[in-house]
């Protein structure tokens, strides 16, 4: 059974159909790529799935056996869906450790009143959580920065922290919005390695939006291609590389075969 | 008046004690500002309701003063959460989010202020009610000026409340979530934090603080329906002087406003006592527009 499934997913802004009738299945345990030219509806798709936007009537989103079509963002997050942002959007005034602790909030087992009273159960739970979070920081290589404000990290470290914050939510499904944006090719490769090792360690399913096609082609098992809000192709990387509609969507015109392949491979 | 050091000290102590009260009301205003991005103009009326609730609980029902204070704080918190749920949230919803950086909310706050004042007028009437409390502590004497025990108690209790709030926000996980909500509601929401619930919590905390201030000031002055307006203005001045959204700023701002107005009243003219706070406000806005501890500008995504 698919972990995430959308049926007829649509969203219009005024007259513009940002996403229209997208059927998509994400199989558990896979890395699923979502590509498409700018404005093709990738981000809107993420926003619909995570509950930031309400989809148009007739849409249907199912996650891990739950109908989440009309759930609010925090409810969807609590079911086990986490995401990162293209612009990261960290809590820059909070420390690195606090950032991941916020991510872990939805796993809190006690209520507001209990927290205000500071019972021993609360303290034990907090202590355990803190150790887990330090362990996570250790794994992504930020343990030495635990107590400095997130705003003081370097660009690459911030990307790692954004990833860590999402992992702290202990998600089943992790949505990554252009994790490699603005990184040098070497750092992108490193980041993808980290993402894959995190996927193994925390048994995640990953959906990744990325413009660097080389990255998508080498890490994803399945790729879906959006253009003008519609899914125009889906399949393993080899198939997508040679798909006529995809090539047209990206390049807009016919080119000799060899040239097209090179362009898509990012060479 | 001859200058002497003892009375200067006494005026400063008076200033600090009342200043700490401005500080806790300012703290509430700052909290709501960080949570909802609005200045809550009905906060003075919550303070007034707190004072009346404390008065009713301790004088008419006969609960001891500390119990009356806690009772008033709880009731005011519930009142605040009720107002937020029923009135403000409707407005934020129609604005499409949790915040409306528009005039609608401000006007709604003003309306709420007038409505609450009139409700209080219908219940308790327009007369100033005395709020006598026996503390059983001797007044502190400094050079012929005696500082009543209620002042000292006020300062101690206010500082304790601030300390507790600071601990809550800094070192508990729920406090961390409150800070996350204040920082960025959209992200907090996607992190699985129930943002509307936390906004209610923020409102409740802020109103509980205002009520505590009301119950503390009650025995010093008297309790009447119009007491909220001036407190709101002073607390607003304190929040701006300290820097909006800053927790220590609210305390320091409150104390500065308190000292400034007491010294002004003592050495310049007592009949213009309420002007000095705003004079300080204007000076700070001229030379340090973000306040003493403020962040320059809160960037809105």
C-alpha cells in the first residue's frame, strides 16, 4: 500500500490552476523525486499535502491509511509527515538544540498543565528527549554547535539543521523542498549522502523536489514530473531521461537527441 | 524642597515598586504582541477586571489575599481566552491566518476595551472601591517617608511572577513551543504545534499577569472601572521603552517609567505626574526607536 496517495489533487488560485488532477503514489521506503520547470506546481503540491493550503473540492489525499484531505497542518505533522523548506526558515534566535527540540514537540506525551507543574514525569520525558536530540545532532555533525543560535551557523550547517529539525519530528514521510539549492556540487553530493544515511537510520520515506537533475536521477527510485500543474510523466530515472514530454517541458523545443540527454543530465 | 538623599532613595523605591507592576502588565502586552502581532488595547480592562475579581473574592467571599490573587488570575486568564476565542480569532480567521497586521484587530481591541469597561460599570458601578488588606508587616521608614507594606509585597510578588514566567519560557518544552509560535506561526504549525491552542495559552498567561497587577495595585490605590486606561498607557510606555517583545525589556522599561514619574512628581510637579511617563516614551522613541532592549524591526515573512 502506498504511504502517500493523492487522487485528483487540484488547487486553483483565482483562474490559475496551480495543480490540477494530480494522481500520485509514494511507496514506503523509497526516495521519490518530484521535478518540473519553475511554476509547474511542485511547491503547491507540497503545501497541499502538508495542509498549508486547502485543496479544491474533489481532491483526495491519503497518508498512512488516514484521509488527511481536510486536516490542519499540525494534525498532519502529528501523523508523521515532516518537511523542509527551500528557504529553510529556521528559528534563528533559538539555539541549534532548541530548534530540533521544537521539531520534537508533537511527540510530547504530557499536557500544558503538567508542564506548568513540572512533575517528575515531565522532567524525565524532557531529559530523555534531550538525549535523543543530542544524539541526532551528533549524527548530522552539529553536536558541537548545540548551544549557539541557529542564525550563526554557516549556510551548509543551516541546511543540515533544517534537515535535523524535520527528522526530530520522527516522521514516516519526509518532504524535502530543494535541499541542494545554493550549495556547491560537492556539498550537494555530501548532503544527499547524509539524507540517504538518515533515511536508513530512521527508516524514512522521502519525497524530494530538486532542480539539480543529476541529484534526482542518481538518488530517486521513482520520479514524477509536473508541468503546468499536471503530471506529465512518472517512472524510474532511466525512463524519465528519455521521455519525450519531459524533454519538451524542460527545453520547450526539439533538439538533437544527444544534446537533450546531456542537457538533462546537467552536463 | 530641600534636597536630601534619604527622600530621593524613598522616591526611587516608590518608583521601582510601581514600576515593577507596570512591568508585569507590559510583559503581558509584549507576550500578546509576540504571539498575535497586535497591541492588545483591552489589556487595561483585563487589569481592571482582575482588580475587581480580587476585591470580590477577598472582601465578599472572604478568601485570603493570596488565594484571591490566584483566583483572580485564573478567572482573568479564562476571560482572556474566552475573548480571544470568541472575538479575536474570528477576525484572524477571516484574515486568512493567525495574524492580521491590520487595523481591524486594533479597532476590535478598542471596542473590547469599551465593552469590558461598561460591563464592569454595570456590575460594580462607577464608584471607587477601597480594597483594604491587612498584611501584618510594619511599614518601612526612610527619613519620615514610610513605605507601606503593600508596596514591598507588590515588588516581591511581581518579580516572582516574572521569574516564574521566564523559567517557563526558557526552560520548559511548552515554553519552547510558545517561543516557536512567537517566532514563526506557519513553521510552528508545520512542526506539529497546535498554534491556535498556544495563542490561547499566550492570551491566558498575559491576562493572568494583568490580573495579578490589578490585585497588587488594588490595596495601594482603590479599585474603579476607569483604572485600566491609565495603566494600559503606562504599561505601553514601559513596553516601548524596554523594547517590544523583550522580556527583560518590559521589566526594565516598567521600572524606568516608575522611577521617572516618581522623581518628576517629587521634584518638578506632582499634579503632572502622568505626563512624565510619556515624556520618557517620547525621548526613547527619538533616540532609540527600537527601545532599550528591542530588536530593530520584526521582519514579517
